[in-house]
C-alpha cells in the first residue's frame, strides 16, 4: 500500500504531514523552521514527492497542487488503471484540516490530540498520531 | 505506450484528436457533422465524467489511446500520472493537451451543449468549432505520432 497525503489548495501541509509520518519531523511538533524548510520541494507551488516509509514499511508520498479536490482521486484511479496498480494508492486529504491545526503543526506548536490521547499530567499532546492524519 | 489526449471536458477536442490518431477519421478532410457526432464520447460527457480515463482505441503502432477531461487541472494530472519526484514512472505515458487547439467557438458551443444542456443550440456551434480547430488538431496528432515513432 502507498499512502498519499494531498492538499488540493496547493499548500505544502501534505509535505509536513508526510514528513511527520516518515519520521523526518518529530511527532510532538517540536521542530524548527530550518527543519521544515529543508523538506524536499517545500517551496514549490506544486509537487508530488516520495517521502520514505512509515513504521509499517508503507511508502508515504505528499502531493500538493491547487486543483479540484474531486479530480485528484480520479486522477489516481486513472493512474491505477494505466499502471495496473489497482488498490495500491490510499489517499488521505489534508485540505480539510482546520487552519489552526495546520498552523500548529507548521509552527512547531503542540498538536491537540483526540479525546483519550491527551496526556493528563501535562495536558499536552502525547506523541501518538494526531487525529487528522491517522489511518482508518 | 499509453497516449492520453486531455482537454477541459474530454468530449470535443480530445475526442477529435484521438479519432484522428486512431484513424477513425481522415487526416485529409473532416467528415460531415452527422458522422462526427457518431464518434464515441463526442459531445456526450458532462461534469460527472471529468477526471475519468476512457479508452478510445489503438493506433497502428499498438499504442493505446485514451481521452480524459481534466477541467483546468492539467498541472495536477501531469504530476500524478508522471509519478512522484525521484521515482521511475510505472509505464510509458504521453500526456497531450488538446486545449491549445480549442477555438472560442468550441468553448462557447461546448458550454451551451454540455453545461447548460441546450444541445440543439450548442451542437451546431460545437461542430463549427471542431471544423475550425481541425487543422490545429491534425497538426498536433501528426507531431505526437512523429514523436512516438522517433521514440
């Protein structure tokens, strides 16, 4: 299975999420701007980048490009049909993420966890996968 | 090789280009309107078909020809089908935009026929637009075939 985080608004948020998923950026959100800007093609207005593998050895990709959100899954389906890679791509949109969550991640601030994930002693995010990029 | 002709709606210029490529219509002369309208997918698709890949036929070299409507998102289509940066493409794919050959008349006719569903009013404009875009599409297909043949 290949995981693709995509942002149809053209924001490189998908790159940040893919970087966290593959361990290039820490999950607790404590990273510096330099680490963020060293991610591949982060300054590009659109890109489709392979980021590495996650803890379950699944390939992780990031795609950001200003496009109709309906068309991106269909283009992937077209790719699957052409490449005989049926069912290989698992698409995870990040463009529905609220702006504050995006800013928290991009700015290196702690990410609020889902109910039950918050560390009760510190009141901060416990370090497990945040809700919006958790796999179903 | 897979060759994909794409345009806004995947129902006019890309269909004519694919028909020219597969030899379904002549390179010498554009057929009459009623014969054009019998081409598969011509002026039949709507918004719900956008982004879906349709097999059109095979050319003399065994290349498979497809059509696709991608609205204004040619950039996203190219990114996704060409593959991720740093990875080899899965198959040899040639993406050809038919949009540079679309005259204003065809855009207006297509909008009236497909978007507004006024087929009776839109189709004559579509046919006139296809007639106007035909020389450009013929040239486009010629260049694509040459490129494919040269590898």
